[in-house]
C-alpha cells in the first residue's frame, strides 16, 4: 500500500511517500480503507521526536482517519464491512498512523461516521473538536450558564471550543483578532475581544465582574498571572498548548480563589473519554455546528509539504486534508 512514513525522527524532509506492506489486524482490530486524514501540530511533535512515544519504524504518520471498513476481527463487534468510520487516536503509544491507504484501528477507538457527513469535512474537525470537548467538559467541568474565556478563539481548536461551549449554554468570551470577530460570532461567542488590546483584562472584568469560570488558552502563551487574576471563585484554567511554555504561577491568589490549573493532552485520553467526546462530535457534525473554517484537499503524497507549512505557520486556521492519491 502507499503510505506517508518516516524511518527515523527528524524534520519534515524525513517524511517519505511510498510502498509499505499492508497492516495486519489482530482479533480485536478493524481494518479500514482510508478516505481522508489530516495534519495536526501533535503529528509534527511525534515526527520530530519532540514528544517521545512508542514508535516502530517504518512509522506511518498521522492521527486522524476517516474511511470504510475493509474487514473486522472476530473479537471486534459493532462494525461491518462497508461501514463508514472514523478514529482520532492513531499514531501514538505503538499504534501506527493514519497516513496510508489502509490502517488498523483497535475497535474501542473506532466510531461510526454519521450519514450525510462528508469524509473531508469530518477529517478536518475530529482532532480539534475532540480536544475542545475534553478541555471544556472532561477537564474544565463546564456547566450551562458559566462563563468561559477562549484565547486564540479563531484557530482550529479555539473555534471548536467556542462552538462547543456556546452549544452547551455557556457565555463565551472569544479573544481573537478584530478581523475574526464575525467568525467567532457565528460560532456563538457572546463577546469578541481583541487579544492584542492591553486593556483586555479590564474589558473581561467589565463583562463579568465576578470573574470567569473557565479559561482555555489555545495560543500556548499561558499568562498565568493574568489568567488567575480573572478567575471567579472556584474557577478553572485548562492548559492544552505551549509545549515549551514556562510561565510563573501565582500560587497565593490561585488558592485563595479555590482555583485549579489542569493540563491535558488528548493523546493520553482514555478510550471511554474519547468515546464520550465522539458522541457529541457526531451529533454536532450532523447539525453542521462543527465545520472547519477553510479546508484544502491535497494528495497523501504531499504530506511532507503539509508538515512544513504547518510548522512555518502558513496555514493560519486552514486545514489540510490528505486523500490517498488513488482517490484523486
């Protein structure tokens, strides 16, 4: 089969596209014919070896997969040949990735793709939307009527956070560029604030004098002094970006507010947590509430270029969806 893979950790130029033996599923696995995959920042961390995880070379890159079931192991129930399916947790802890014509998926990491949802549309939102769900509800414990501040609200994860929080009945303050105001409002933001405005904290306090219940910063800047100052009593901060971030944590103000700071990475989410997120993602994809702002369809053979563009900051909220060359 054709695949995008690496023989060792390295820069984007380490990615090769060529023939690899097709994967062999185990008894509780499902073999999937790939229709679409994509490129996420975590994919670049694993490819580069920045984040070490179980890898067997040659290693097929890629996290997210949308495809059709080719075969089902005897211990893998709930799926049949021809079913349209998706997974967003490949390429980690010994699992080969999704950037190939075929992939093996453990049955407890596979979900049905709802009728009417295009594979390309799904592939573009699976990772950021599941990340947003886990940040808001699993780790952020967000409840209807609470206030959430999303920094970097116009990006891929930020957009998902705004849409998911608004759909759940929260008040959403979106920190973004002024030119992204309309986009954030369409997603359901209650207020859109210029992230470069030096008076941003003052404006947030004006909108919510008692503080903010939940703060999620997708930019990775993680100004903990400003964040803790904006927290309401028993407010929460969820950290999900900023691999090299080393901010100062104002411990005194944090504990006087009964506040919490939680970090998480979706790669370590349990299968139960991922399945819970999948149910909401499927429902909102059908409703049209989870859609990427802009999508580029490219052949799988251009995976190297996609990694380069992502690392160089050229995508700016755009999603590159990679399709097996045979489908183009």
